[in-house]
C-alpha cells in the first residue's frame, strides 16, 4: 500500500513539474528539437565588424555543448541525417579554430559509422541526402578537414555523388513543384553549380528567408550580404535561444496538435485534460473560421504539412467529441494535381498519409469521402512499406506496418501505450523537414517518457493486485473448481482491464470481471453439464427474479 502511494506521489510530482516548467505558456518552439545542421550553419556566419569571430556566438556555443557521447550531432545516432549534421557541426567548429577534441570525436564518428548507417538505406537514399551529404563532404575538404572513409565505402560514396549529379543535371534551380527546389539547398550546392546573386535575392521570401530554411538563408546572407536575410537570421536566433529549428517560422498549431497526440499515444492524456482542452478549443475555433479556404498548393512542402495538420486535427477533434466535417482533411481527394504529387513522392508524404489513414479510423456510416481517403492512403502506405527502406532508421516503417496489420478498432489502448513508450526514439517524429524529421524536443521527450513509464508501471501494479484478488475470489466461490467448463478468470480480467484501463476505475473492473466469470460458468453449465429439466428449472428461477 505504501509503495502504491509513493508511486502515485511520484507521478503527481512529475505531472506538476511538466506543467510548471514546460507548459505554463505553451511556447510551441520549445516543444521541437533544435536542428544541429541548421544551427551549425548559423554558427558559420562571421560578424560584420570582425570576420574572425562568429556573428551568432550562441549558435556556436550550442554546437560545442550539444555533441553526443558517441561523438555525433543529431537526435538519432543511427539516422542518415546524423552524418550531415555532424559534418556541418565539425565544419562550424573548425572555422573558428576551437574545439579540437569536438572535431576529432565528430570525425571519428563519421568515419567509423558511415558504412553501417548508409547500408541501412542501400539504394533508397532520400533526395535531400543525395544533395546535402556530398555537399558537406566537399565543404569539409575545401576548408582543410581530412576525411578518411574506409575503402569499402567508396562504392556508396560514388553512387551518392552520381545521383546528386543526375539531380543537378535534370532539375531546375527553381520551379520544381514536386520537391523543395534545388535553391532551398543553397548551402550544399557545389561551387560548379552556378547560382547568381540575382537568383538568390529574387527568391527571398517576404521575411528575408530562403524558403524559410535557416541553413539556406545563412548561406544566402554570406553570399549576398542582404539585410533582409540578416534580419531573418537575427529573428530566428532571438526567438529560439536553444538552437535553431529546421524551419522558421513553423506552424504553431501543428506543433500543439503533435503535442496533444504525443500525450495521448503515451497514455498521459488524463493528466493534462485542461491543457489538451485549451489547445483543441482554439484549434476548433480556427477551423470553423477558416473552413472555406482552398488548401491546395503547388508547393509540395505546403501540401504535405497542411494534409498532416488537417488529418491530425480531424482525428483529435472528433475523438474529443467535436463536430467536424471530413472535408477538413479530405480536400485533397478532389485535386488531381495533389494526388499526383502524393503518388509520385510517396516517401515525402509518409507521415501525411499515415495521419490520413489514422483519421479514417473515426469514420461514421455514410461518409463516402472518408472511405475513399482510407482506400487511397492505404494503397500509398502499402507501396511505401514494400519499397522505401530509407524509413528504416526513423522507425516510420514499423509504424506503417503496425497500422496496416492491426486495425485500430481491434487494438487495446494500454498495449498501444506500451508500444509507443518502447519506441520513444522513433515515436517522437513530428513531420518531415528539408534535411531531416522535425522531432519533439529531447528535454520534453525525456520528461514525458519518465512520466509515461512511471504511470504505466503504476497501472500495472494496480492490475496485478486486482487480478490476484479476482483469482482469489474465484477460488473462494468455487468458480474454478466446479469440475466442468472453462476457467476464464484471467482472460475475463485482461479483457475488461484493457477496455477500462484508468486506475480509478478499479471497482468497475472488479464488478464486470466477476460478472463475466459467473456468466462464463453459467454458459458452460447450460452447454455441457445440466440436464434439460435442471436447465428449465434454473431458467424459470432466473426469470422470476
């Protein structure tokens, strides 16, 4: 009993800490992990007054202080984006002649792990990687960093460089609607690829950014000295003190929705009901206000993020009882151009299609467009599961296979929570970015994981005690010693606890389980044990009461 109270107190303390330290103002940017790659590029920008020191010292400090114990930079040690991020960070530190130990550890990591990481994806390197990784290798060698890859990796590297050249030869700098354009990767394009200052300045966004990419904008500023680009970079650093995000600005509503989704998938929603309700009320209000807008776009990035957001919002709002029309996420079905984008770029749309498929779990009878969305998204996901090995290092392939194999209606929440907890390093993926996946911030993720594990173990301890009690009751009442029929005590309890998992529903679980055990015994008595006269007498007695 004392141990149970102690566990409960620990959970309450963790919930209070998360609410006080991380959720008081619900700053969306604090929920998303910094991009080591983009932060490194801002760290490379020299100061106007002194070219021998960085303009954004806080970015350089972040890079120096956020190297992992393995020697790399990035969220997942075995993901391909870690290779690009680590090289970019090594280049940034080398530029300012500091951190010799950081550089050595970073190079050791790349040289020792590149083959293992690259072999995971084999022939399915993402388009962004075939542009970024060769660019970082070339830049590292240009500034005098010695890279010595093992000889058995030469074929891989030649293949990646060859694929990059094919992209450079066949794609336009601007205007490719099926991918983020080549210019958005300005920082990684080779010197031989001629990009004029006019090309850059003509394609700056209104905020001074180059496709809202901090890395590309840092490169653009160093190439042009454009004041608007400088203002953008200063805004990014001022807004994001602990490392810059992979995209800026980000869709803050989508970040909030991803947080709600993460709380639910970890089994923690009951601890944050007020915070979740606040977020969903605002989301619902905005959707009702903007429901007439045309959401289709020629920009693949905009389409992917919008579809991800709309399907996630639909699922969460409908699950919480809001009246929301399927057209909020099924709008893409009537746009053949968008459908073509999805089918031709399935890897990029994996998360979007996964969320569309999940949204269709909440289909009402007669919602034909939801049925069509389910069929379309399932076909796309099945193709992705068969051929896209580039998702292996992100864990998305497991998520896709799980969704396709086990229908939501047949799954048990408590077991889904455990699976989400066990795969926390992959389940914190939010959505796809230019060079990697946007992920939940490491600090918040660790706190939520700590709370989720404590909460799960606390529930398990309650279930264990309840099961022991119901087994003891079954024996005391002679239910398991009748000499006929099935002993379904454990089975009945498991089924009930899986359906009614909240700790404070203990009495409900016990009543229903005991009733189920009695009904099972009675059913077997009717089926196999009693004579016709005995059954008639028993039935009459039950009916009379």
